[in-house]
C-alpha cells in the first residue's frame, strides 16, 4: 500500500485547528481515485478530502483554493457536497485538505439512474454565470470548443509513443483532423456556457433517496466555465460508463438518446434550444479528449513522485490495485477495434444523430 501523504496525527492536528468541534476518529475510506485520500470524520456528517498530488501542476495552495471554489460553487445547485473548511498546506500536511459534506448514498445503477444524473447536471448548468471577474480561480473557457481542442492537442502528443498501436493512432489522427475543422467552424459563433463539472463519469456520482433517487457529484476538482454538452457526453460515452467497476455498464443507443432528451427537458426550452445543436459534435470532441488522455496517462503515470507533488499521475501515490485497473482500462480503450466501434456512433448506420432527431 502507498504511504499516505499525511499521517493520522498530522491530519487530526490540522483538523482540530480549523474545526475544533470535529473530534471524531478519522476513518480511511477505500482508495478508489487517483487524486485524493478520503477520511470519514466519525460521528459527524463531514469528510476529510486530502489531495495526493496536483493533476494540473498547481502549487499546493493553488490546488486547494481551486478545489474549494469547485465545492462552494457546485454545492449551490443542491447536487454537490457542501464545503465546511480548508486546512492549509504545511510541513506536516503538504497538499492541505478540505472538509466537505459526507454524502450517504450508493453508486448509480445504469441505465436506471441516468435520469437522476441528467437532472443533477441540468441543475448545475442552470446556475447563473458570474461576471468575468468573479470566475477565478476556476478556468474560464470563453470559447469552450477551442479550449477543449487545446487540451486534446497537448494530450495528442502522446499518440506517437509505443503505448499506442499504429491503427489506433491513424484513427485518432482522423478524429483530430475532424476536431480541428469543427473548431474552425465555431470561431465567432456564440456557444452555450455554464459552470460545468468536467469529470462526469458515473463513478463520480452517488445516489441518495430524498425521497426519490437524487444524484450528487462528489468529485469536483475539475469544475470550470465551459460547454454543458461536454459534461453530458462524458457521463455516457463507453470509456466513462465502463471506467468504474461499481457503475460499469454498456449503454445502448436508445438509452443514450433518452438521457439527452431527459436533460433537455430538465434544462427547459430556452437552454435546451442553445445546447441541443452542440450535443453530438461535443460528444465526438469529448471522446477524443478521453482517448488522448489514456495515451497521456500510460506514459505519465510512470513519473517519479516529486517533492512538490506536481507529478499529477504518479502511480506511487495510489493503491497498486487501482493503478492496475486504470492500466487495464486505458489499454482496452486504445485497442484499435474498440476505437473503431466507438467511432461508429457517427460513422456507421444508424448514427446517434439519426436516433436523436
């Protein structure tokens, strides 16, 4: 097992200083994510969320401030955990920590819980867009399509490595050519923007009953201002729905279409009219983002742990079983036959576009 970034006594000491009334034992939770350790604060409705490393190369203070802003803003929708306190980085707590609401719930069951995910995302996307000066520290993609392409272009540099088969590389380069052309058509075009969650694979949600199924997104460090349709795509593409063992399912085309329709109904006619034309182009863009990330991870997770914890995917920070799972998933998604099947949504008949009409 990897050594935790901060020992129990250091965590208790930092928590006592920030929240002296929270005196319960710290109960470690299963290591199920690459970026954080989690501790339930016994006898309370709170959770200690301890970053392992910065996935974006931020300093510890920048990383913590960004995540605190994510929780504070998303929780205003009623579908994200509340933020209680920030524990600043220090010698015994190198990356700091957040105290956030502990959500009692179960993993989503697909496709049954897709309507709850659609409602949750519609609620987040409906939050008022703050004035430009109030958006930091969150990233602000004024041109969401160009912003997504910039990220893809950076990740696509890893397609030339030995971890990517030649046939996969050829297919993804075709997708990259399409993405560049599509981005060019969007210059100067008004694009729907909102607070978005970014990392919306179903394993990042929990379902609680109040009294019916209600989805809460519990992994929030990547929220930003961008395109709502990318969130919707990320929740339903194959590389997301089969990522987490607890939520794994392969969705049928009609189940994906039903999810989109439920989102548009929850969003209301005005927002639906803006978002609907972007659903399928941004789905294609999102899948390219996901697959190029797989190529990046297969190289970068071998990075050595750095003193400032800026090696964002270092495997040494996570449980070996989790790393083995991610290694298997990324290899699977980059298999040429899998890539070919995923592209079938827009290249083969019947296309998803035809079903959504």
